[in-house]
C-alpha cells in the first residue's frame, strides 16, 4: 500500500499560506493527483488517499520539530496516518489524528 497525500478544496488557501511553493491552482493539482493515482493503480499498486487537515498537520510538525512547508513532512504524516488508520489507532504520537477520507472537496 502506498499512502498519498490528499487535500480538500476548502483547505487549499491554508496550504498556500503554509508553503509558498504549493501548487496555486487546486484544479490543476487535483487533475495531476488523479492521473498519478490512476497510473499507480493500473500498475497494481494499492493507493491509500490520506486527506490532510492543515491545522492538525501543523500541530504534528511542531511536536516533531519539522517544517510544515516540507513536502517530505507531508508525505511522512500521510504515511503515518495511513498506517495508524490501518491498524485502528486513534492517536498519532499523542496528538489527535486527522480524519482521512478520499473526498477531494
């Protein structure tokens, strides 16, 4: 299973505040993400879309001492969140885990 970061449209302005290099157009990101996901699934990769809540992600970054503008931090958080959900845990390093869904709104 590959956990991939997924974002809701309503959170897009917050992500833009956190990372000046973030893709400015949500529609463009969504089309690319869907294409990338479909290509992986076509190769037989099980893809888990992990929706990140920006405020919970920032709290986790503060706890971990990482930069919220880092793509690797977002990927690590998504991977951890996906693993924790898979084994049924409700906590992630002592902080409430963000909700996960594949809804792109």
